[in-house]
C-alpha cells in the first residue's frame, strides 16, 4: 500500500509489466542469485569432493557477473529508475558493482589460497552467504527507497553476522554475537529515523519531490533528529564513528578473506547510499555537512590513534579501516562532482590496497598461525619479495608517493579545498586540517609492519615457508595497480569522468 | 593559424600498426630467445629474419603506390605538452625495410657457416637481432626523439658486435673508440633536438616540418607562430639557430656515418666479425646517418647544406686516398665504405636527395657483397691455420692467385668491385653518375670556391677504381703467396672454395649489384628508383633556403650528362689501367708487395696512416684533454676541496650548537607530543573493553552527545 501511494496513477497491471521489463537491467544481480542457487543445488546433489565444483561455480558466477557489468557499462546512457521507483541504475552504480565483483573475485582467490581452504569450500554455506553479501552490496549501490535501503543493508548485515560466526570457535561465536547485537541496535536506530521521515513526508522514495517538499515543512529539530538517526545506520555499515566499535573484534576473529570483504564492499556500498541520501537534502535546510564533517574527523582521529597501540595486525587494519571511512566521508563532504569522482577514486584504491594488505597478511598468518606484530619480526630477510610488496601496500595505505594511495588522498583533499573556497564553511577546513594531521599519525602504525620485518631480528630460527610462487604472482597482481595508478591515475580518472553524476 | 595539437593528433586506428609491431618484435624476439637455445640459435634467428623479410616485401607490395601512411598516437603527456609517437610508411621506409631485412637475412645465413665453431654464437645471433630491431626502429619511426632512441640502440649493438671478441684487447679498444666517436656526434644530435624542440615544442617530424613551413624570418630572427591548446605560442630565435639546428643534427650523422672528422672509428671497427662488418659497418648502420639526413632534409637551410656537401666531399677524397695503400683487405673495404658514404653525404649536401638515397641502396648491395666475399676468403684461409702455421688471414700479403682456388668468390667479388668502381652495367655506375652530375650542376650554379668539391668528387672516382683493382690484382691474380711465407717443414692443407652457406649470399648480392636490377638504362633518371622517390622541396623560410636542383633549367642536366658520364668512365678506366700496370702479376709493386712492412714515400705514408688523423687526435687533442684534466683536477683538489673542508669544519662547530638546542628544546617538544598522542590513543582504545553492552552504550552515548552538541 505504501509503495502504491507514489504511483497512484498507474494500474497494478502496468506496474507489473514495468517491473518485468526492468528485470533485464538487473542481469548481474540475477546472475548472483542464480549462482547462489546453483551452489545450493550442487551441494545437495554431490556428496563428496565438492570443493572443486563449488569453487568452479563460484568463480564462473562472479566472472560472468563482472562480464555483464562491463558489457552493461556502454549501454547505460542515462540514469534509469527501475522496479517502480525502488532502485536507480546509473554509472556510479555500475562502476561500483564492477569493482565489487572484482573484489568478490579477489575474495574467492583469497579463500582458495587460505590454509583454511577446506572450511570455505567444504559445503556451499560459506559461499552462499558470501554471494548473499555481494548481492546486498550490489543493491546498496542502487537503492533510492528507504524500504529497499533497509532490505539491502540487512541482507549484507545478516550474511556478515553468520559469516563471522561460521567457523565454530568460541572467539568466532562471541564476535558474531557482538556484531549481531550491535548491528541490531544500529538498524533499530536507523529504521526509527526512517519512520520519522516517512511520517514527515509520506513517501519512502527519498529522491522524489514529495520527499523534498515534505521535509521542508518540518521544524529543524525533529528533522535533524530523524536524519541523524537514519544516517547513523549508514555509518554503521560504513564502520565510522560512533558506530565503529564492533569492527576490531569482528575483524580479529573472522577468517581473513571474509575480513577483506567486510572491510571494503559494504563500506563503499554504504558510501554510495550516503551520497544519494545527502544529495536529496537541501543544505539550506539542515547543515548535514557539519554532521558528516564531525563524523569524518572523529573517525579519522579515533581510528588512527587507536591503531597506534594495537599489537595485532588485523586489529590494526580494523582501526585503519575506521580511519579510511573517515577519509571516504571527506569525499561526500566536498559534495561536488570532483568530490564524488575523488571519493570513488579513493574507494577504488582503498579496495585494492585493502585486499592487497589482507592477502599478504593472510600469507603470514597461515605460516605463523597468528597475526601479532611479533610474527613479522625478521621476515623481511626471509621473504624479501613479499616483504617489499607489503611495504608498498603499507606506504599506499599511509598515502605517500609513489603509490596510488597518495593520489587518492590528494584528489579527495583537493576537491575538499575547492569546495571550501566556494562555500567557506569552517567544518570543511577543519576536516582538511585533521585529515592531513591524521595522515602523519598513520605513518607510525602502517610502517610498524615493515619496521618489524626489516629492522627487527627474529628470535627463534623458524624455517618459514611463506607463500609459494603462485602467491607471489597473485600478490604482485594485487599490488602492481597501486604503483601503476600512481603514475597513470588518469586511466582510472578517465573512466570515472565518463560517469554522469546526478547531484 | 595552425594548432600544434591538430598536427600531432592521434590518427585513426590502422591495422598496419600490427605489421609495424611485428616487424620490430620479431628481431627483438630473436634477441631475447637465442640465449636460451644454444644449439639451434643460428637457424632460429635466420628463420625469424626470413619471416621479417617476407613481411617487409609484403608491406612493400601493399603500400608501393601510396604517398605514405602515417600512424600517430599519444605516448604520454606532461601538463598540456603531448609527446607522441609516430610511424611513417612511405617509399623510402619501404625500400630501406626491404634492403635492411634482405641483407640482414643474408648475413644471418652467411654467419651460420662463418660462426659455426664459435662457442658464443648464440650471443652473436642475439646481437644481430638486437641490431636489426634497432635499425628498423630508425626506419619506421617518424619522430626525432624515437629516431634518437633507436639511433643509440644501434650504436649500442654496434659497440657490442665490434667488441664481440672482447678477449682481444684491440677489439675492445676498437669498440670503445667507435662508441666514443659516435657519442661526440650524438652530442650534436641532441643539441639539434633541443633547438628544434624549443622552437616547435614537438619531436614529431610531421609537426616540425609543418611548423617550419609556417615559420618566417623577421629582422634576422627565426620566428615560429602557432597555437598550442588554443593558446598562441610565439617563439623567436636568432636566424642562425636555424642553420645551427641543421648542422647539429648533421653532427649525429657525421658520427654514425663515419664522416670527417669523426671517421677514424670505422677502420678500427673491422675488429668485429666480417659478416657484422658487412651488415652494420657497410650496408645499414653507417647508412643510417644518410637516412637521417634524408628524413630532416627539407628543414636544412642553405648554409647547413653547404657544410654537409663540403664534409661529404672531403671525406670521400680522404678515405679513398687512405684505401690505396692498406694491406688488410677489410681495411681497404672500410676506407672505401667511408669514401662512398662521403659520396652519399655530398649528394645530400648538393640537394640531390634521390641520388644520395639511390647510392645508399646500391652501395648497400655491392659493399655487403664485397665484405661477404672477403669474409669467405678470410674464413677459408682461416681453415689453413694450424699448429705451426700462423698468419693473419685478412692480410693481402698472404693471398694472391685465389682465382684458381675460389672461382665463385672471384666472380662475385669482381662484379661487386666493378659496381664500386662505377663502371657501366653495374649498379654503382648509375648512382655514382647521378651524384656526380648533380654535383657538377650544383657547383656550376654556386661557382667560386665550390669547384674544389667537384675536383675532389672526380678525383675520388679515379682513386676508387685504382684501389679496387689493386685489391683484385693482389688477391686474385699471380701466385698464392702463403706457401712461401710459412715454415718450410709445415704442410699446408689445400685451399677450397666456401660452401653453400657462404656462396648463396655472395651470389645474391652480386646479382643485386647489376644495373639491370634498376632498369635497362644507363641513366639514373630512368630507373624505377627515381620514378618512386623524388627530390622534395625545402621547407625553410625562403631567405634561408637553398635552391632546389629541380628549379634549375633541365638543359643544364642534359648538356652535362654525357660529359660527366664520359669523364667518370674515363677516370675509372684510367684507375683500372694504372692498377693493372702497377700490380699485375710480375709488375714492380706486385713483386715487392709481400715483403713490404709499410708503404714508402710521402703519399704512401699519408695514405697508410690515413692522413695521420689518429696521431693528431692522440698527440694533440688527447694531450690537450689530459692536460686540462690535470689542471681541473688540481683546481678541484686544492680550491674546491679546500673550500668544502672549510665549510665542513664550520658546520661541525655549528652542529654542536644546534645539537644542544635540539636535545633540550626540540626533543622536549617531541616527547611531549608522543606522550600526548599515546595518552589520546589509550583513551580512544579504552572504549573497547570487550563487553558488548558497553559497546552499545558507548555508541549511543556518542550519538546522543553529538545530537545534543549539534542541536543546542
């Protein structure tokens, strides 16, 4: 009934026809669903040695999805409202989805190269949840309707909860439980905020004119309250302050390939929602820049400072991902075409760096069985090649040249600077100052790993076999773009510039 | 007005690019793979080059009638400056492609036998591949920067091949010499590039040419005006820089094409294997200089061209003189190469573009033929060396009467030699005649002191024929001198003709030296080569441009043609006759030849020591450089080091002061900062107690605090 309200003029029949006509545009999502179903069926039919078949289906499905997205890139001339106003397919969505499927592929590769490979491919359940998570992130890039926002976020969240607790150990279960409870509260806050907004406007489509007109009638106080609560839910998925507290525990406990996915796909998807959401808010009405500015500053600061004291690399990377969420928010803050381009650029580079970092950490984790900094002592001389790769990734995460992480930070801050020069809002310049300051702080803990690897001698003479040739090649493939995109960042920028931003 | 970016804009996709890539990739593949396959490396490399030759022939047949296909793309951009790469497939490039690949294949084939017993032959064939790759780069690219890059690569492969037998001290010294001499020339090349770039802001030859046409001379200044990215660029240089650019670029050619005064490296370069001499130091690489002049021909102004012509004429004469008293057969051929390159450069200088290139092609054939024939002789003589028998197989004093033992080699050598001497019926006649005719017309127009160029050019004809036939008489007629020179108790194996690997390339090149290849005619103007490649028109501003030969009345050429041809044939025949009387079997010089240690008399000495140019460099220039180096070293040691030492001492004192400040003030501040940072970190981290209820409490508390702060 709610849905029909905004489309009163259309009859039910036309609506159904419209929806079925739109299905063709959702081919990548449908591919993901079909892959998941195939995985399930395969699992039921075959009894033994399922891992090869399952892996093959998963890879084929993900690759086909990527192919569909790349093929769809050329076809999209204008933004399309699909499924009766539920989702909007545009360049940003396709771009992000393509990157997500690349991320998905890397995640699958990481699972294959993991020591716990058997656990991932023993039965279809991990992969099923994994595909559910990817599907959720796909939907999150397109949603424009609160109901759909909620469904997409919950799809991602529920899959994440289960994935965290899938490997039955006390640590995993505890982390999953924490994650679930925390997520439930965040969702509750968000949906409470949404219900207020629905009450104000009578529509769930936040891009519609009815929504814009509706909120302009409301007093600032209740409106801000509702908006901040809604944004709180997005911030939870983004893993930014103040809904960041779950991430270190979850990251530490979950298997590394899953963490790599957690820390990239949902974050960027949440960023996409945030982008679409704030685009529908009038700055004259509510000062959302101030809110996001505070969240960004707080995330960067809290993430970086907490990371300083970590003794475990995965926990450290968890805090680092909180800090990066803050940096990503800076792109939203800039709120201009160049801001969106640079946020997407930052997101893409972040995704690559993140997978690179976790992939390499996994190699060391599999060898030592732990991810504390001590495990890295003296590894530089034993496995110099992987050590150098890890160094590159860490430098890129810090944001120093000659790595793409530098370009990402450069673009995002220069667009922030531009916006500040136009608008002159003081929160922007504060975000700018804190961002630069935090970059310096981050140098300390990112370079801690290379420091341990190259400057600290190992105490025990362990015969370490970290990574065979395949791992080295895969590591190189993951790390090479970071170098390449520093020198040739215009390749990616050209792709991004061809996106038609609807601001 | 024209926009630079329009001229050097990326061209539409053309499948031709794949062929171009293939042409360059195949020799490079040979370079990279031969090291791994030791045994079959020669056959593999030859096969690859054969494929390359087929591709070039195919391309030639496809694009023969087109006016030139250009392919251009963006290499990279810095700011709004675009650096492009571009290829041009025109008739000149096609002919060069076929010639280079043809000779390269023959040399590969020849080397299969010549290098059969060398244990490093895989390296040898790899380097040949590298050379061919680089040479094709020079031919295919139409961008001065890229030409320069491949120019250097060619220099490198030449260096590596001259020093192929680097265990020999003389070989590694010769390689160094070649490298250094070329470097001096390349300095000029770079200077030229810089001048052109500062004027036109592009290295693309199409761009340079288009902008040269539009440039003008205003008040003695060379002004180029054009748009770049929509902004007007106006570059003005003193007019003399226009000439300087041409002369500077020509310096590169002076180094590579062994022109006066840098030509001394080429005779030494004969230390390399003989097939390499045939390919690199006779037919192709040394001709790259001439090819480069052809590429920049239209932007040379009158003054630069005069320099080119004078240098060419001097080189041709000097080297010809040097050739007539050498004992080493390869040295004779080396000097002869320098001399012929001098002809080509002279042709370019007088504006006879087509004639110069024509001579390049004919010379490539007959000189490669001569070298390969000489290589066969050396190779076969080398077989005779044994435990007690030691001799230099390149020395003509051990040869003589080889006609009886090696008839096929003799015929091939003779045909190529007749072409070199420029006698009718052979390709050399056509091209050399064209050069002489054009030179004569040009000198008539110029008048004055330029007559000495004509004199030198015609004198060279006489000397060329003389030394060529001196060589033939000494090598092929009379008695085999080697048996008399070896110890009496040693037995000599019989001398044999080379096998098929050696014969086939020689024969093919000898056939290529016949004039019928270029058409049934005695006049160069009637050959297909002349129909295909015409003299271009100079593009430099009018007041600086040289006159075009084609603008001169056609009767001048008609009138002179018969006279020039007669004189040159007459001179060549006289050279032949003089050589016959001096060096025929039993003649005065021929009899005492084998005992001579070095030529006597002023002329002989000057010739044998190549005008004492090496001695001049060593005694004067090298000495001067060493002297100034010592002075500079003294200055460096006493003045500069003294100053630096003083500064260092001062700094140590100052550093102590700073250190105190640093330790007490700065470090204190840093410690304070780290302490604070650490505390803040502890604080933010302390939220993570591990208790989920506390987490949720904290998050909500933060949210509510934020709301309160924002809203009140």
